[in-house]
């Protein structure tokens, strides 16, 4: 299909970002990505210039999608993946869904994560209460082996589900790897989830063992979860045992087994399983309806994470990687996977601003972090509050900052290079829980442009399509993947005939993965993410990504938070509705509303100006900090609260009822 070029797009052609960073020839030459390209392409300059590096990456990506089976076989060989059996055939079938990867290969994700220098620290656990623990790889391997033996003693066999309700603590890493070692299937929820949200997830997978902590702390407040664990346990009749992790108190209930009592068996090593043996079950956000239980395999996750961490992020044995996340976000699984590169990882249990607004930057200095991962909202908040991390902390070892979870506005890029460091690699990525990786990402040999993601990841045949299934360039389209990826879900748990899986990802373009994001792709591989495609705004027949609105509003002084939804037509007929949270509720909101309209008109377009602005006391988000555009749109459109949103997935449900009270039916006299 011939892509539609920018010459026919008129005002919808997106302006390109400004260049804010370009890697030196030395940095390019020393990167694992360049070494991999040299081995594959041949004739690559030893110390390429920036222009040569861009051409190098383009050639490498095209090679990687010409024959995806050949590319992933090369990944197995390049990273010397511990395995048995034949890597051929790599891919059986190419129809999506229905393909199979490496049917003759056996490996174990835990074996991959535990190999490396036994004497090097590989895991550092900290929390906001002052806990500090460090584990060498020998320490970690010993604990994993004993925990695996303990799980076996409880009757856990390959294919059994092990469900965890834990804070982001080292024990979670140990127990994930222990479950994986024996071929059990891991699944987890963070302790801030209420009992209904946990049961909604775990009841679908019928776990054999529940692992739970007694509680956690957040912003200095203690949350005792013992009664919640009792409720969860009573709602899961499939359980044969509950494993207790002491975090706040000592001792355990009579009906539980203490982790310390379990880790007394002689350690056992990882057992290799088929490439597509289930590794873990992750969940969709579950903001509307029951969360989808997404099953990933040992081999697919192993290969995707080796590629992403090493080639796209430059992570390796000299890396200390700190990703700020909870155990319930796919970024936690990605953090743990960095162990496969002999890297050191940091787990942090606590608030990013407990006691001081710069906690993460202080930890980055204290723990000598080389690669920091955060959400885009965190960086936006640092910028809004005037933080200057490089002036206040020793960040000399920091070489990259990763941003994900939402689109980072161009001003966020500029802030990173002005306030964090002029030579850090800002790695903006967009992907999802469904793939446990990125579909649009970064590369350390490419320049960084404001607002843009640097590349199409290797082995990912990604593009933007219009409604007819034609590729479009330089204007928004649906994000699609045209060829199989190893980390695509094996299935959705309980979806016996595959109908739910096909309907979720392959119904719009049969045989092609539709991810649900609205993006602009450029010919050079750079891209812009505009937001979820089911939340895009239709203005006079032109689709607008919600992120285009947020990018402007994040620069308007006096606006704390925002949410935009399109409620044109019945039953609400509110047009384009913009909900704003003011910094000062007692300020001149009429004047501020005019500033908002003027800025949107000048910096975006007249189509971005809302029909109605409403000032609200607060806006709810998911427990992972994402905006609730679709649930709020449904709610304000008349859908009952219990049908519009899963309350247990919302950080502050009271804000939803406040919105209903204020805006449904439409209140008269809006701004």
C-alpha cells in the first residue's frame, strides 16, 4: 500500500519537533545497538556520525522486519540465551492470531535473569520508611532456589497459578523468579488495590497459592491489609495455601505459611519449559468491565526484553536501573527483566514525594543510578514545581531518563535537558501491558526531537493506518502491527475459543494487530502519540488526539489538571467539554478560561478550543495515574456509574460522583 504523504494533509500535517540532543560518535560507537548493527549489516562506519547512525538504524530496522523469524533467531544467538532444543523453525505460521514461535526450543525466564556475575550486587530494595537491602546475584539465586523448593512443597506444579498481593519489595522479585523457576504462572496486584479489584482479577485465574504482605506505607501513613487479605483469601476457593510476607509486623495468622518458614528447603534450579509456556498473567486496566487477564510466555518475554533493554536502552552489566513503579504496572515486570542483562535493579516502595518533592532524584544520587525510569506525569510535575535536579543532586552517573505512561509534551523534553543534564538520553516509549514492551520507542544512537518518539523498535512492523487500512505518513492514524511479535499474548486466560482475544485486537483490521493508539508516523521512523483512539475528538470531521490539548494546558499557569471529552450529540450534547482543576479555586476563573481558549487557539488550532469549560475540584485517574477519558465520557453521556467504570480501578472514586453531581444533567451557567 502506498502511504499517503504530507502534501495532501493541509493543516493536519504535524509540525516536527526541535532537536534537543544528539549522541556523540563515541557514544554511538560504544552502544550495544551499534555493535549489533555492525554484526548484521557489515560495512558500517566504526565511529559513525549522527547522520550515518540514522541511516544505520533505518537499514537495521528494515532488515529486522523483512524476515522477523530470522531477526529473532539472531537475537537468541546474539544474547547467548541459555536454552535447549533447536531454534528452527523460528516462526510457524504468520497469520495473526494463530502463529507459534520457536516450537522446538526450551528455556526458563528465571534462568536467564539469574545468570551473571555472582558477586555483583544485582538488586537493591528501598522504601520510604528507610529500608535498604542489597543482594548479590549469588544471594538472589539462593533465595529464589529456596523459595522455589518451598512452593513445590506446597504442591505447586508447572501451570499452577501463584497470585501475589505485595508492595514493590525485593521479596516480590524473589517469588516471581521462584514461581517461574518451576513453571508456575505468576500474577500480582499491588496492596493499594481494594479487595474487590483484586478478586476481580484473581478469581478469573483460580490461583493455587496466594502470597500476601501484612501491609505497606505510603506518604508516611501505614496501611494495614491483614483484613483485606482475609477477604481476598475467602473469595478464592482454589487456594491450597496462603504465603505470608512480613512487612509491617512480625508473626503470621494460623491459616498462613510464613515466607521465612518456607525458605528452608534445599534450593532447586530453574527447569526449562517450552518457549511458549506461560510465564505470567498481567491485566488490562479494567476501568470499564472486568480486567482482561493477558498471558505471556517465557520465551517471548525473554527475547523482547533482551532486545529492548540492551539494544534500545543500552542496559548491561554496568547499569543500575531504577524504574519508579508499583508491582501492578507492567513497568515492574520490565524492571525485573533487566536482570537478564546482568544489570542491577532498584525497587522502591513509597511515594515519589514523601517528605520532599525530589525523593526520586535523591535516590538516584544516593544509589548511583545510571538509568532512571518514570512516568511522564512525574516529569511534568517536576517541571511545574520548578525543580532543578542537576543543581541539587550529584547526577554524574545518570546517562538516561525513561518516560512512559503518557505522552511527554515538548516542554518536558526541554526541561529534562535544561534541568537534569545536557547529555542524558531521554527515552520516551509507548507500548502497553498487552505486549509488556514498546511499539514506539527510543534508540541511543539517534537524535532526540521534542515531543517525538525516536524509532520503530527492531522486529516490530509498526505503522499508522487510516480507516480503510492504508498506511498514512505525517498525519494521525491507528497504530497497527502487521507481523507477529514474540511478546504478543499467548491468549487471554479463560478465553477458550480465542474470540475475546480476536475481538480485542484483530477485529478492526483482520489479521493485523490494532493497538488502540492514535499516532502520527513519519517517514524517518519518528512518531507522535496523540492518545487512545477511542478517546480522540472529532471536530468537523477531523480527529484530534487528546494529548494535543494537554500539551498546551500543561503550560498554562493556574491549571493544575485537565480532562477533555467529546460529548457531541445525544444524550448529553455538551460538545467538546474541557474539565479543569484550578490551582487557586478562589481566583478569577472566567479570566483563566479565556487564557485557556486563547492558548489552545494559538498553539494548537481553533478546532482544539472547547465548546464548554467546567471547573471541578479534582479529576480521578487510574491507580497507575492515567486519565479516565473513556469512562468519564461514558459517565457524562448517561451510562450508570457501575457500568461506566470499575470503581476499584480508580484512585479517588468520590471525584467521579462529584462529576456526576455537577455535570449530569448538564449544569446551567458553565464558563
